[in-house]
């Protein structure tokens, strides 16, 4: 069974999220919270988080769809 943590796509989204959070931390050292670059980076982080969640859910659904028939066979 494939777990979300093992998914290459999930790993890519996690890496992208880490990179964006790091970039935000750098921006926040030099700019105010209302600066357009900071606001833009926060929105990018939010969108990346949504994409990560979407991919994790996709992987979980796929694993569930593969596992359910196997469990049904065990019960019957």
C-alpha cells in the first residue's frame, strides 16, 4: 500500500512548501507584513498547502480503493 509520505508528488509539494516558507522568512526579515512581496509569498504558501492536501487526499483515496476489495475478500 502506498502511503502519502512515500508519494513522489507529495514529496515534491512538501519540498515546494518548505522552499516557499523559507523564502517568506527571508522576506519578513527585510519587509513589512503588508509589503506586496510578503503578501504574494503568503498566498503562494497557502496555495501550495492546498495542493499538498489535495495530493495527500488523492493518494489516500487511491490506497483505500485498492484496499477495500481486499478487506471485503477477507470478510466474506
